[in-house]
C-alpha cells in the first residue's frame, strides 16, 4: 500500500471493501521507511538519491508501504512504532560487516515498518497486531547485505518477544499476533532459514501454517523454477490463543468467488487468513 500523507489511497481501498460488505472503519498507515532518502550512496554506484539509496527500496517516499484496516478501534495513542530504530542499535546486529562506514550511523533496521498496534475489541480486550514487512534477502552482492538485514529484522521480533525494545520493555501483552511479509520460505529460496525457523518456533508464538485449497503453504506465485512458489507471508498468533481456521486464498480458475485473473492482476502474493478464539 503506497503511503500518502492524507490517506487517500487507503481510504479508497476501504471504500471498495465497504462496497462489497466488508466494513473497516478504523485505519492506520504511518509513514514507512520505503523511499525515505538516507543521503548515502548505499549501493556504491556513485549516485545519490536513487531507490536503492533509501532506507527501504522506493523511488518515492512511501512506495510499497503497509497499512492496517480494522473493524474495531485502533488505539493510536498506544501505538509503538519502532521503524526508526537504527540497524546498529539492534543487539548482536551484523550491520558493520555489510554496510559502508558512512551508512552505519544512518540506516534504519527495517526497510518498511515495525509496529505494535493495540486494538480494542468489543468486550474490552486489547489485541496487539505486530505488523511488519521486511527486506527481501536478494538483489544484493556476495556480501549478502539484504540477507543479513532480513535476518536482523526477524531477530528484532524475537528480541521484542523476549522482553527487549529500544525504549523500554518488550511485548507484555497476552493477546497478539505477528503478521506481515517476512520474505523467507522455511525451506526453499534465499534467506537465513535458521533465523526464520527460530522466529516461527518461538515459545510465545504458534504457526498455523495456512494452506490453500490445493494443500500448499506457499503465499507467493513466482516464476518456476526459480524462485518458484514460496511461503513468505505469515500470521503467527500468540501460543495461548486457539486457532479455529486458517487458509491461503489461491483460486485455481475463473469460476470461484474470486477469479484467478483478478488475483493475479492484484499481486504475486496471495491473501492469508487466520481465525482465532480467546
């Protein structure tokens, strides 16, 4: 979801959803890191201000951001936005091994966003959405800069679940889910699979492993044989919650509720859903 300061794009999407009976009156879309200039030549090509020189890839400020739509009130006053955390401020980070020296005091860890968003449910329960979209571990050189950044972005969430944050205690809530695009498949494709495995097997989380009607867990339809269809989008609820349903909306033809041609025109990624009871 591209960011704009007045939220016109997000409002337009919410209006289209409302037209088909899906009402999401509460919306959140703080400015993401994508497209925000760093002032540093991150890709080393001798030019400044290009898409690869931003905190997150983007030709303009806010390209390919993320947004949250909710049926229930969003507590914006309780929002914890860690998107401006410097890569070098994550404990045990690998920034110094892959970044130019002048980027170390500047580059933020996440290429898009780290949000902890409290939502107030009708019975007064507060549910925390941990929303993220991290760097794809590709499009770099032999130094594997994006791979290391992707891994450290996932390590941020491990640290937050373990009680750490840059401005106080980590996550204290009992009702929550980590959701977003982690850009790594547990087995196939590029990326630090061990870091992903450590995150999805964290004792505070559970992995429902949503499946499509065909039985696969892939969430992105990419060219075969490489990278192929991969699981890169995740919903990881708190381990104490009860999963009552899950799935990946991946139509095979034109006869279903959502035709395949419509899905393919919208994105290479597929919609993932999980129903919870608590």
